[in-house]
C-alpha cells in the first residue's frame, strides 16, 4: 500500500543569502531560489557517525526510513549525494526524496563527503594542479585525488554504506539506486562508471562529467561499471565548469553519447515536453538513458527532480545477479508526445510524432519588416520559421492545390476548412474570410512557404515554443529548452551525434 505525501508548512527566510544556512537543520525554516526549494527538516531523518571503511576514517551520513517500512519485505534503497560545500542533510531538504520515499516505501541514505564537504573525484590529469591549488576562503576547492578511483575514501564510503544498509534493513539488492546534485552528480557518475554493478540506475542533476574522463583520445569509452539505467537532468541557465574540455553543448551531449554507447541505446529517442520539463527517452539493448532539460532553471536540482527520476526510471528497473537489467512498467511510461512537430532552421528534416521525416525543402527564417520614415531604414517586427505548404499538407493530412506555377495555393483541411495563400501577401483567405498572418507568404526553392507558428496556432490552437532556431509544436503546454533544442538540431541536421534506428 502506498503512503501519503505530506508537505509541511515552513517559515520562509526570504532575506537569507547564505548558501546553506545551518539554522535550517532541525528547524522549520525554508529557503527557495528559482525552483530550487528546501523543505522543513524531516523528523524522520536520523544522523549517524561511524568508522565503516578500512582506512580508519570516521564518516557522517543520514538515513530516512519511511513509516511504511516493513522489515519483512524487500525494500529498495536510494543513495542521494550532495553538491559541493553541502551536506547529507542539506541534500535531503533540497530534494523531494523523503516525500517520494513516504509514498513508495523505499529507504534513503544521504552521505556526507568526508573532506571539506567536497567529494574526492577524478580530475583531468592535465589540469589537476590548477583546480586543486589553494584558493581564497569561501571558494570551493576540489580535493586532490590520490591513488586509483577504487581507493578514494568517498568511493569506499558508498560501498561500505551499501553493506551496512543491507545488514541493517531488508534491502532489495537488485533495486539499489544512486542520485546526486552538482558535484554529487559527478560523484554519482564516478560510482556508475566504476561500480555500476552495484546499482540498477543512476541519476544526476546540475553538473555533467568532464568528457576527457569518459573517452580515450581515439573516442573509445572508458568504463568499468557496465550498463545501468542513466538519468541526466540539465538546467537551462546552468554552466559547465570552466576547466572542462568543451562548451556547454559539447560537454552535455558528450555525456549523453557516452551512456548511449555503454548502454547500446543507439536508436532515436522518444521526446516529450511537459511544461518546462524536456524529456528524451533512449531505449537501449542493455540499459536506458533519459535526458531531462528544464527551462528557466539555474544550477542545482528542481524540487520535483526526485519525483521525476523515480516515476520515470527507478520505479521500473531491477539489476539481476548476472549484471543484466530487468525492465518493468515504471509509474510513468517512457513515451514521447503523441502529437509533436519540431523544425530546425536551415534543416531539410523535421521531427513528427517521434520520427524523422523530410520537409521537402529547407526550413527558412523570414523577418517581417517595418520600413521607417522617408529616409529609408527598417525595423524588424518579427522573425518566423517558415515551411513549405507541401510539408504542412503532409503533416496535417490536408489536400494542397497549387496554382499559377505554385505562387498561389489552396489548402483544404480534413475537416473541410479552406485556406488560400499567395506569394507576397501577409493575409490569407480562411473559409472565404480575410485573415492577417504573422508574416507574408514567400516563394523559395520552387515552393510556397508560410509561418508554421501562425498556422498551428490559428488553425489548430496548438502550443508553439522556440529556442535557438528550433520550433516545437504540440497539443499541450510545453516550452522547449536549450539542450533539447541542441539535441534536435543534431538529429535533424545530421551532425555531431549519430542516431541509428534500432535494428
């Protein structure tokens, strides 16, 4: 039986500007910042200290056991790893993991990094001196990694905690998962790449891994952990660390490419945009990969990130003793939008209902101008992506009649409505009534073009959003964000990443 989520009222500290005020601990204070929310400190969150590794160092961690826990039943376990300069309890209150645990009945553990609230993680060997050197007080400093990754104390801590939790509770060893935020995301990826056999799934938000740690110089993946389900949350306003190889686009898409190769997830994704959440589901032969790009969010993790990770991924995967995965129906189906169109400026392909189709000719951008005064000059009053009427007719199942060598056309929709267009005219005749459009019809590439945005909104009342030359159209509220737009650009312009159809 599922438990109930109870959101407790807290006292907002709107004047707070501290990163993680200690006053939150054990109190009802809450702090919010652009979607990164804190909750009231859970009464059930218990703090522990102990010497549980083989190197004689004492560690701190936090456990959350929901009231519905039954020691007679196998129970899933979720590790959640805090960001740099944070704590285990800080990661707890800045996520919704305890709420989802209350509802679903799994146990959570939130470890503290051992040294200076910073996880020991792999670094680019060429830059390790630069990024681990002494820095001014208050600025994060990476711990200098010593020895092999398997010997890092924080890696030993996670493995020791897993052993401890399986002794202490009736843990389902096939349903152990790990998630992290920011530096905790890098730590999570490190555990997945080296000890992926311990987990059925790994998820992270806020900071991808440096590509130089993922691939050899000749492009081969560096991996010891094997396949496991992977979730990567990205935030539109986030920036990758300055010392990484490559810009935001290269780094983020390289991380997706890495796990697609490890998991043999080579086919086209299913794409679904729900409000500001942009989801791409890659189904793999060995394991799955999910990208969630969130519009208008800064570095960190959204408060519902845990909910999304559990409902779309962790709730539907188990690791078997031989290292393979068994997938079953997650709470939320990994499917794309049933109706969706995406076009990309200058591309000859489009995304239609989770398949790639030809547009017949390049998608063009057209600027609507206002001519200003007697002395010339002009002002751009609108910039619109335009597609050929032939493409519109194909997508919407309409009949297209061309006249006067194609510079005039009539479009008849399946419901009988008619639209007449003519080159250079900013108006159309819709059911024999004059209607003004966003921009004039243009004739290019031996085809008559109109604004797809205008047609979708006027004719079908559809939702249209655009980012960086990519337009996404669907039948519900959706806002395309930057990483999803870049992913679509790569698929529709045939460059950067290779997306092969599943055999």
